[in-house]
């Protein structure tokens, strides 16, 4: 499939990309080659082939979201180098 310069200009306009004439010709050739590969892939007969979303059988490793007691603020701040009014006190980062 060959793309015209007008097609490339239209897509570049949608993507808000400025292309000069040299870039336009190069991009047209590169995208045409990519589209030819896509046509080859689309021509492959995949009837009877089950979809494979993840070839490795991975499982979700996240824990269950369980409500539990919160920690006492005194215990939380016990190891803090500095704290003030129940909050961690840290050095100023922005000057």
C-alpha cells in the first residue's frame, strides 16, 4: 500500500507535527513499507488459532484490599528524626 503525500500531511496535521518536504518523502516511504508488512500479517490464516493474550501463565500478585486498624500517630512518629503537630518535618526542597 502506498501513501500519498496528502495522506501523510493529513496525519501529520492530526498529530500536530510539522514536516518539511524531505521528511515528507522519507516518512511516506517508511510508512508504506510498514503498511506492506501489516498487509502480509493480515493475509495469514488464523482460523482455529486460539487467541493468546499472555503466553506465560501469570497470575495477579496483588493482595486483597482488607480494612485494618490504623497505626497510632505516636508510634508512627516515634522513629521520625523531626516532627511537628503530628506531621513529619522534612528539609525544604524548593528554594
